[in-house]
């Protein structure tokens, strides 16, 4: 197995010489460990088709909302960044990024971009307006070579496991192609993402459900039939290697309704007559049902709540989703999750991984929940929190209550394929720094520290995600 690309020696490690030396040793012990990526958004079609990437701008700018949102915040029109299907020239998009490179100083995105250019493309010269064409040409030339085809990069990046994110009605043909390919070095699997089928308040809900029923071969348009359709589609996903389901909600309300009440509300939703309060209860019951199915079929259940999607309506209407204006909101787990955990929190084999972009939740709720319920694991810092300093805060908030072994390993959660090794390297470095500090403070011995960093890099995610 090829190893993950390495960034500059000493980067992101402690300043204190003694602690830095120990952190360096800890990091070096896991630096070449294979990448386990159990949640992300790399399209399966890229690996199935294995075609050369279009151009530097399309690969590194246009589809990376970490990048486009900050440029937009500083006055750059999204049209100028290739958004909305506009005719923006890719070289001009890259020049726009390069001339505003300073905007990313001190950000996680800036670090990832710099290290991606350096480790993947060998670009050492700082990106600027003056060097824009040079770096564009270097990247374009590399993308035209066989070494930069999507499947070749899997091996180069040391990726052992990669999960995509997929609609329940997807036939997963791309995954069948990938599984049959002799030049795919990683285990690439789908993830069951049923969000739009669990939103009874939306006008499109009845049509989405009918599509789900048809795809699953279920004719019963009741809640029982709806659950059976999910059951069958999950079996289809598991047959293609899926180990997890993913649920993105704004508020993680769960509920445990009677069968009669669930059928009543479901019928109202299918007629488009459900009110807002009842829709929340039905959605909460649907999440509990998803947990019940996970107990039944063994798929790990992820919850990704706390984001107000498409905050700016005009931008959403013009450019669509995932264009940089999803904004975090406060999250409450303790009461919202109690109905689900009352039923399944101690269920044997059930794994529930909780994520948040509300940092207060890590120490106040997620760590205590993970510190009691066998089913609950503290998800990695996600999205706005997957940055070096936030990773430190996560470890500090979670470890004292739940320890290292009720976490779930790092996730990159990215569409930016080329940044995957850099993001995982960032997490390994910050984990090394955190663990080294515990040794320096006499809270861990060196032997235990070496075991812990090896486990949180490989053994912990392997167990949690049932790989």
C-alpha cells in the first residue's frame, strides 16, 4: 500500500522543544498509516469512469465551498468562480483565486490548499497573481498524466477505505464498476443518505416517498410499507459494501410514536396536509425508525445536525445547494435524543456517531452521552470545526469524559478529493500534539501514548465503522 503524502516536518506540532520532540515521534509512528475515510462526498462516478480531471479550477475551486464561500465573502461574485454553470474561463477562475490568496491566511482552507499544492503537485512557490499562470500550467500538465487519474490517486494517497454519500434510490452501478476494477487499490463503498425521504413537511415528500417505494418494489403506501422500502434499499446498499447511514437534520429531534399515530401522521404527510408540529414529531419518529433498522441490519448510524442549509435564499435559487451559505445553529442532544436512546442506547451492536458544529455540545452533551451509552460515539470535528485549533478543542472537551476509545476516528467530509491526505495528516499531527502534552504533564506514559495514537488512527475507526 502506498503511503499518505507527508507535509513539512514539524508543521502543526508544539513549539516547546521537549513536547515537540515527543509529538514528532508520535506523529511519525502513524504518518504512513493508511487513510480511512468513512464519510465524504467524492463522487463514485469519478472512480467508476476514471477520466482525467477537467481543469485546475474545476477540480480545486469551483466545487469546493470552503474556498468559494470566503472569496464570495470578500466581494467576489460566484459567477466569476464558475458557479451556476456560467461560462467562466478556468484560467481566469484560477487567477481570481491566486490574486486573493492572502484572504486564506490563517485559515484551515489556506493550510490545506498550500499543502495540497506542495505535496501533490510539487508547487513550492507561493501562489499569487504573479505566479498564477505558472501554477495553473503545472497543475494542468499533471492532470493530463495517468498518475493523476482518480484511481491512481487512491493508491498514491494511501487511501484504504473510502465511503461515498448516496441517494437510497441509486442503483449503485458506479460502485459495481469500481468493485470490479482491478486497478482500484481501496475499498470504496456507498453510504445510505435518506434525508429527503425523512422530511414530511416538504411539498416534495409524497413524490420522494413514491419513488422510494417504486425503487424498492413496495406497493403499500403506508408507514409500514415506507419502512419496508427503506429496509430493502438498505439491504441493497449493504450488498454493495455499505457500512453506514448518514442523516443530516437541522435539529436532532427524535420521537417514539405508537404505530397508529405514526400511520396517521404519515397519511397526512402523503396528502400534503401535515402541520409543522406534527411533521417534527413524524420526522423524529422516522429517525428512531432508522435507528431500529440499524439495530436490525448493523449499519452504523451517523447524525449530522445543526446546520441551517441554504441560508441565503437568492443564492440558493440562483446557484443551488452546497454553495457556501450553510450556517451553523445551536444544537441540543440530551433531550432531543432521549426517545431514541431509551429504546436503542444499550442495544447490542448498534453504533450511533454524533457530530456537531456547535462546540459547546462536545463537553456538555456528546461526551457524557458517549461516556454512558454503549451505542454512542463522539464524531470527529466536522465542517467548520475540522481545523487544527478546533481539533485540539475537541480532544480537550471529549477525552476527559469519554476517553479516546468512544470517539470515531477522523473524517474529512470533503468534495475536495486532492485534500484528503492533507486533512488526515492535519488530524494526525494535532492528535500527536495533544497526546504529547498529556505525556509532558504526567497524565500518560510514553508506551500508552504510542498505543493511543495508533488506535485513534486505525483501530478505533475500524471498530466504530465496522470495517
